[in-house]
C-alpha cells in the first residue's frame, strides 16, 4: 500500500508522538501512567491504520498500558490523504 519512502511519514508520526509524550510528562495527574510508557521508534508495523473519513488516514499507536491508564495509552495521528498521495502505491490505493 505504501511506497519505500513511507519512512518520512513514520518520522513525522514519531516526532508528534514524542512531543505528545513530553507534554503529558508535565501533567502531574498523569505522571504515574506516563512513567510506564516505554517510548520507542514506531514503524508502520507497530501502528494501526484506519480510514475514518474519505479524505483522511489515521495512524494509531498503542502504548500497551493497562486499562487504568487508558487516558495516555496511545495516540492518533490523522493526515489528509491529498497531502500524502506521494507515499501510496496508487494502484493499490486509489
């Protein structure tokens, strides 16, 4: 579904995930759960993908925490398809 340059999207998503993590670390109410997150580089194989709208693709990252930490257990990153067409194998996708 994706061409070989998809790593560029992975980098964007990982940068956003790291920024979100850094922001969550500042919230004292979430500290106990945030401290359990083992941040790593997420490849597409580590993400769920959904097409919630006809013009967006959403990448889902699950941190694997217990249900007690659902409020910080993952992140979602939605991208407008028209801005990222280049990364898709057109024959498979469009």
